[in-house]
C-alpha cells in the first residue's frame, strides 16, 4: 500500500485497489506527434486515439471500458448505492421536461412517469392525458435507446413536430404527427439536430434547419457549416422543401458558414424573424421579412441586428419584437422594437433587473405584461413587469429555489405556468394567477420519505486575486468539521451558464452517507452577469480553475474536508475546471470525476462540434488565442512523475458535443504519468452521448458509479 492511499482503508478496498492498479499497469504506448505552433513545440503522444474508428483504438476502448466496469462493480456497497438512488428517484415522483401551452386548453409536455426509463411526449386536454410519442417503443424494437430531443406543436394544436434520436447521439430526425389520429405525416426528415423548428401562423407549413449531407471526403468540421432553413408545406414530401435562408441560400446577407439559422413566427403577426447563432453562443444576428414573401421566392431579408448588438433571446408579438440584450446592460434588460421602423436605437426599454439581480429569461403575456426570471445567486426568482413599470415587482413564491417559466407562445392565457425546485426539494409545477401560486395538476406530489435534516449555506471564497467566489455548501445538520467528511466540489464556469438550485435525487444518497456538496460559481459563469463571465473567458480562463483551487483550499481550511476526503467534478466544458484544478494542485484532492469533459482544448476545434466553440475558447490557429488554449488544455498540462489523485473519466461513445477521444487521451496520459499508484478508470457507455437522452436507468447507474468511486478512494466504501 502506498502512503498516498491511506492506512485507514479496509482490506476489501485495498484488494480492489490492487485489482484496478494491476488492470492499468501496462500504459498504452505513446506515439508522439510534436507540432510547432506559433513558436511553441506541443507534444501529443496519444493523438492516434482521436481515430476512434481504428480497430486497435476500438479494442483499447473496449478493454478500458471493461476494466472500469469490473473495478466499479466490485466496490463494496456500489450495488446498494444504485438501489438507493433508484428508490430516491422513484420517490421523487413523475419527472416533467419542457411544457408548452397552446390555445384551446391544450398542454404538450415531456413526461417520465415514476419508474419509467424515458420521457414520452404527452398531450393534456380537458383534464385528460394522452401519450403521443413513446420513444421506449422504438428502443424495445431496435435494442437502442431513443429520446425526444425537442417538440413544437402547431398553432392550432392539430399537429406536432418533434425530433427523435438514438443512442444519445442527438442526431435527430424531424417527425410530424397528426395529433388527433396519431398518424405520421410524411417520412422522417434527417439531419434536423437543432430545435430551430417553427410553424407558420396558419399551421399549414413549417420551417426547420437542416444540416448538409456530408460525403466520405468531408471533414468532421464541416458538420455544422452551410446549413439551410427549409420551408415545407404540410403533407408534401421533404424533397419538395425549399431553402429560404442560410449561408449558401441568401449569399447577399454575408452570412458566415457557421451561421445556423432558424425562423420565428407568431400568430397574428405579418413578420418573420430569422435568427442565427454558432449553436453555442447566445448572441445572434437578426433579419426580418414579411411572411407573405415566402410564397414569392426567396424573401427580401433585412438585417436589424448583428452579433455585436448582444441580443440573446427574442419573442415576436404582432408588430413588435421583444428581446433580451446585454448591450449597455451587463446584467441584461428587456427591449421592445417596432418592426415597422426596425432601428435598435429606437427600441424602448421595458425591464431592468433589481439591484444585484441578473435577468436570465423572459416571457411575454397579454398586452405589455412580461414575466422575467431573475437570478439571485443560485436561486431564480420571478418578477412581473406591467406596462410602464421598468423596475417590476417581485412575485412571491412558495419557497426559495429556481423557478423556470413555461412557454405560452401564442400568448393565449392570462396566467403563468412555471416549475419551482430546490437543492433538496423536488420540482413542483405551478400556475400563477393574481399573485397566487397553485398546483397546476400536471403531476402528483412527490412521496419522498423523511430524510436527515439538511443545512444549506452560501459562502464567498477569496480567490487568488481577492475576487469573492460564491459557493453553496449542502450537508447534514450537525456536521463535524474534522476534515473527515467525503466532500465533492463541482463547478462549470463557461458560456455564462451558472450553477442553479435544482433537485437531483441522487444527491440525497451522497448526503445520507455524510457527504458534503460544494457547488461553486467560478468565473466564466454568469452569476454576476457579463463581467463575471468575461473574467473566465479565453485569455482570462485561468481564473476558472484558480477559483476552483481557492474553493478547495477553503473547504480544507474550514474543516469540511481534507486532501484524503476531497474530490472535484466537472462536466462538459466543466472538464476544464476540474482537469486544470487537479493538474494545478493535485495535492488537494483524493479523487476527481472528469464527466464528458473537454480535455484537449488545443485539438478540440478539429472536431465536428469543436468548431462551434471557437467563439468561447479561441482557436489554436490564432497566435493571440493559442497560449490560453494550451494553458486550459488538461491533456497538455499533465506532467510525468506527479502523484495525481484517482480519476474516473466518464464518456458516452456517441457524444456529439465532446468527442470521446478527449477522455481517452486524458486517461492514457494520466495512466502513463501519475506516480501515485491510484487508479485511472475510463467508464464508457456504448448507448450514451453527452447525457442528453440518457434513460433513468443509465443516470442512476452513472451516479452510483461516481459516488461509489469517490467513497472508495476516500476510504469510506462499503455498507452504510
């Protein structure tokens, strides 16, 4: 047993540790590909793992996945952990996803009933619920998990369009269904990945964004380039669809090849608005034309806003466009623009956030009334703005948590529908009318058994430069600060997305075991608006993981954890947070979870989705941006002979957002470099992607693996 492993571990845990180390005792051969970039020699010993179609790479991935599975399954108490998480999930009741209310009392929503694996698309009308689409039926037929990626009802409620994908790939095909009969209208339309699907006001035709069909000679980076917005009349075959917007369609607009477009319509409005993004940045260019122009050829689109106008969200109503922007408002504001004179300088300010708040989203009601979701730390509150009331009024909610407004795109209702959840409180879907919230009747109340009393504490941690980083601590009341508590530090820190109070029943299993959850809004998040985001962006990205290191030091100094009981976790772009925190200060951590993480930021842009993230992280081809990319790349910062903590890398083989080779390369490099003797496991799922569309069973198993791995490495594995 090495000194780093700790003398307090049980004999069973030691035996498992030895098994895992034996399984990984033969590091993968390095085949270095040195490359000089802007005068810097960059070594890449496992570049060949990027070719996951290579049979040898496939064999290695399968072997690594099997070894990880065998090691995880032998952790004492792991099976009991999964069973407990499943019990807690069932006790949380039905789970609802997106909810859309349409005129005539029709409510469409995604629902995963208690004990079921996957979300179904259902319609509620007149107090009765009817299943429209059950992806589990397709999964049973093919043996491959299927998921609904998005859905859009027609304005008259007679049809619904939805995207269906397989194996977590998010590679959705567009389906159209007649609601009354359940009959499919036409054949599925492939390569409609993004939810840029809209019905025209008469509900007789639809527009959608379709990616090009790539040939074998095309690079992966071509995937999202030169997409087109197609217009299809209901009942016609997809071959009759006409391209009406896009880089190769409307060349006179000067669109970039990466401008992925969608068109917004609204009943009662003669206008249509085309919006473009690179699929990751929320800022967009906007163009307008009249709906009637679709029938006369390519519309005469007029640009009304560019990326630099910083418009991130829009809503169309009659002659006016309502939008959320950070132009001149680092915490955002809501504006109103008359499309008959569409100059942004003439736009009217409708709503500003309260002191210290950040407007996260908004929805228009009848007339000039609007409701905004306003961030206050990890809580999301609601604020009602009446005509002429720029400051708005706070809405009283049943408890402090995160409120999510649901869509009423036709503005057919005088009330509001929202879902409220908290760190330890299951979601409730509520109807707000006259300032009073009542149950919306879409799901029965959760039936969670009474658990331990939980304490939630918000702290602010001084970072390396004095900036105060907000962090939420969750643990059982009466916790002893003796450094012996299993503690998990998590953060994201990219795109301005913030950690928000949300309910995950698996967390309760961690808290029951005496665990501490530490959730930080490091720089790169938007918890304090745009300045906080830009302080963890491109060249300033090191603040993201330096904030993480500061939070880890705080947890140890305050006695919540110690280096033998502290772990860090990051997901997706949060892989930069966790990977660089661990490689910067490995002595602070017992273990780490790299969950579908960005591990090689230098090579990322040469992948299908990586090219869409250049706007967030930069390009290695740019000499000014390259140094920051190299510094934020965990793979390139791993050093030989360093005693790194135990690492569990998690990835789905069908991940369309962060290619699986990110985790593969980081795992191989860590296995070869680490001197601690602690295991580096690569957990792979052949029917998963980035987590979108994963079944309840898959999610329960994943959390059981994560928590069991951490408890094992902290010397606390085994029955409770």
